[in-house]
């Protein structure tokens, strides 16, 4: 009986990992990037830029929730860049899908400027800034709000609770129940893809859920 239960548990874990690989699409700058899917958790080790795209287009009103952590276990782990894109689309494509352009962008952050999206860089620039921007297909969009105090930078090995709300002309970003960014947008981005973004880091994300209108 014990052996049967163990086999069933192993099969369940394997099935969940396979589902995770289907639900997430990897856009990596380096071939040395490594991802490990276990149950509802993804562990990421990357020496360069990487975006992990949720497979499904999302539509407002939309609530995205997940937990994320930057892992620092030894001197090789870097504390930086717990970032994300949301409502991302590619205006150069007729279907606006960001997934079709992954090979062209190649995980390079500057190539993301060609897209339309909301972006938070939490603990970016070697954990010195936390910023919010709205990209509109042009390079170097303005910083709409920025934090540089230690209370709004990364702590190592801490599971952050992240919640993103997008309504028709408003988007809000919460971390550990604190509202960091609240942006009213007269030309709101109301549909698109979510991407977890990092670079040169060891990260984990888990318990991802998106409660949104289905995209047409």
C-alpha cells in the first residue's frame, strides 16, 4: 500500500510539472537559463535576461495574483530584479500576440520597448530602484513613479505576495498588501499577456492565478 501511494504521489507531481511547462512560455537571452517546474512553483536560474510568459491572453477587468522570491543562498546569487509585465501586446503583429515575437526579442530587455505594456521593476538596477512605467512601442518611456528607500527594495529569500488589478482606465500594483502604484490611464491597456521578468538572478514564483474576463 505504501509503495502504491508513493507511486501515485510521484505521478501527481510529474503531471503538475508537465502542466506547468505547458502554461508558461520561456523567452530567454541565455541558453544557460534553467527552469524547474514543481507542483505550482517555478524555480528560475538565469545568467541573463528572461521573461516567463503566461500562455493565455488576459482581458480587463482582471486580477493577477502570485507569490515571488529572489533566492540568495551563496555569493553566486544576485539580489535584484523581481519584475513583471502585464497587459502586454505586440503592436507590430496583426493578432498583437507577444508569444509569437519571443524569438525576435530573445529575452533582451531593450527589445521589450517595441511592445505596449505596464511594467514594474521591483528592486532593479542591482536592487537600488523600484519603478513603474507604461510602454507604448517607443524606447525609454518616462518613469511614472519610483522608490529608492530600503523599505521598497528587495529582501533576500522573502516570499512577496503580489496583486495586480486592471480595470478599464486604472491599474494598481500591490506587494505584501501595500499599494505601490495606482495609475489612471485615459488610454488604458485592457487586454494582453502577463510576463514574469528577471535578469541575472535566482528566483521562484508560485500560486499564480488570474481572475479575468476571457479574451475573445
